[in-house]
């Protein structure tokens, strides 16, 4: 017999009306119906090491739950009198204690009550009180329920060491280098990294393991940056290229339009893969979800990446074809993405695809904008394509390092992920998704670029004033340490505007950010640990593109 370690409360079903403390009710079973006798199960669980308190009244069960600590509650659901009242009382006493409903048959009522009161499991128990397999199955379900967190805490480090490490990941990623689609190996690598990020978020005592994981992520990201530096140019001339920013509308949006569907195209500025994976579970009940990935163009900044999505053009082509719509960053331009509706309309015209009704475009900056768009979507007639840009994550990323309260609220990436999930769950944007599902509108969700938590300052110098980005800069005669950044001296070869003689681009690698030599220490302190974008990293470049079909 094992040493007792978990305390279990078993409430039998003969009396479950908490409102009438101590009152016996007539047995609700007819003579033909079998009755679950709990005592053999209790003896078996005790042999397995559980300390089981058995009570045949709901009132006594609630009293025990109030006075003692229990790790799980087993409740015999079979035709219980007042079982809904009992579940409500259990949850009011302990909102988090695991509950297993015991029943002969799983019917709609059992599932409804279980869902309403966050029951953790519904166990169909054998009517044969001599069925030893039923005992074992209940013990297994109970063990998994009460011990899974402790087992996860104990096993996760071993699983990480056995199944994931930087050397192994690099070996697997680089094994495919030189093949036609070697970029796919890097996507797989990044997805695995993020999946482990989310697993480690669930652990309470894993600071050391998280530290190891962060080191390995930096090492793999450094190799990825070198890969991009060596291969990016070949992508731009069509050699085994992955899907890039300018391909997104053509590959994902246009086929849905041609299939006659109503389409809501959402670009969530600065949404990373890990952010999407925190949002995804909330949308499962509404949509059938297909997740694909694409690479952002360089620089991974809104001005370039998002304009490429809406125009379907590389930045240089955009500047040459539409000089009236192209805007260089200067003091006179309040927005360098203010022509997105026109760019998307021109892209559809270029492909010869009419939109009836015409394209609708909206950009959300705040809650008021969310409410306006929600109202429009609710009352408008049939749509062809509506494009929606959501700026919340980008605004949060940019302002975090400026506001002390936000730095306390979002101290690290795990907290950022959790905040994104909470924000989305309570946002009008979530309601927009629900309206889309109700109206049979296909949603295509993506991001223009991600962001990276910057930990290393690098000195940058130039012959003239540079642009303000911390992960990329434009100007003349730019230089920095080679391990920190990639200097592009021939912008035209990389489909970037560069008409000024001597104009260069510099893109940060790994987790570096650029700071001028003058007042280096001052600005290093300001921007250390901030989220930035524009450079080369998994987080900035590899982005989800998700097709959500209403169920």
C-alpha cells in the first residue's frame, strides 16, 4: 500500500440538496436501475494512496470542503437531487478544486452541467461493482487530474534535455540547407522554439530551464540571421523563394475572393507567432483554422512590410510605380501607410479581379474604432472584401519602454503573451470575429512583422543623420560591428529604394539594437530590454497567416 498523499472528497448522490441541510430524500432510483456503491471504489483508491472522505449528503460535503483542504471532489451525478445547486456551492467554496462527475451514461444534461461549472472530467462508471477495470480507470483519471501539474514540473526539464536542445535544433535546421526549400526547416525550428516557450510558461519553478532555453534561442537566432544574410538576395530574384510579404494577398486572400466568399482580411500590426498561439484557442469554437507561415521582407518595419502586403510590390517597385503614394519618412508625413486602401485596390486591378461590393478598409487605433467597425460589420449588407488594420500590439510595443507602469506590467515575453490573450478575450476585436463567424465571413488573419526583445546595444556611426529605428537604419556611410548588423550598400539589389548616392541600410541581427556613439550609455539604458522591430530574427520575420472558415 502506498503512502497517502492526496486528499479526495467523494459526495454520494442520495442526498445532494445543500439548501436542505441534513434532509434525506427518497432514493431516486427505480428497482431496475443499478446503484453505484462507492465503498469498493473508496477502498481501491485508499489502496492507491489516496485519503478519501466519503459523505452521503451534499450539506456535509460542503461543510467538509469549507473546513478541510481537498485536492479533488468526486460527485455521483446519477439523478442527484439538487446536483446543480451542489455544483454551484462547491464552486463558491473552492473555485479551482478539480471536480469529476461520476455517471452511468454521458448525456446532454451531464455535459451541460459539467461545462457550466468547469467540471474537469466526466467519468462513466461501471454499474458492476465488481468491475476492477472500472476501479483502475477511475484511479488513473484521478491521478492524472491531481498529479499532472506536479508531474509536468518534474518531467519537463528531462523532456527538454532529451527532445530539444540548441545543438539538435541547429543540426536539424541546417541539415536541409542548400535544398530547394531550406527556408521551411527554419520555420519548423521557430515553431518548435515557440511551442517550448509556451510549455515553459506553464511551469512555476523553471527559471533555470527558461534561462537555458533563452540562451539556445539566441544561438539559433544568430545562425538564422547568418542564413538570411546569405540567402535573402536569391529569394528576391525568385530562386526557391518562400512566401514573402508582397505574396500574402495573392496567395491567401484572392483565392477566397475567387471562390465567391465574403472575406475579412485582418493585419494585426506587430503580432508574433506566440501571440497568435495564445489567441488561437479562443477562436476554435467559431472557426475551422488553418495556419500557414510566411517571411516578412527586410527591413521588418511597418513602412516596408505592410506596404508590401497591401501593394503586392517590393518597396523599390512601389516607389517607382506609385511615386504619388510612396512617402519617405520626414517631418511632413504623419503616416507612411496612409494609402493602404488605394494600394490594395490597385493590386486587385492589376490582377484583373473586380470587387463587388467595392473594397472596404478600416484602421483601428482604439476602443472607439473597434466599436465603430463592429457596428459597421453588424449592419452592412453582403461584403466582398473588407481589410482591417489593428494597431494595438504595435502601439503597446512602442510605448512600453516609455512608460514605467507598462514596464512593470510587461516585464518579459511570457507576461506579454499572457497580456495579449487577456486583451483579445475582452476586446471588441474578439466580438468582430464572432460577428464574422455568425455572418459566414471567412477571416484571414496575419501580421506585417513581429518584434524582438533587445538585450544588446551596438554602436552605430554614419556620415549623416540616420532614421530613428533601433533595429534598422537608413543613411549614408553607416557602419557597425559585423556581428551586430548587416550593412546593405546596394539597396537596389535588395529591391529597396536608394536613389541618393551612398545611401545604405543597416539591419540588426540577433538581439542587438543600434545606439549612436554619442551618449551611448544614456540611450543604452533607455532602450535596454525594449521590444523593437526592423531587423533580422525569427520573431520579426517568420509570421503566421491564418485562414479561419466559419464552422
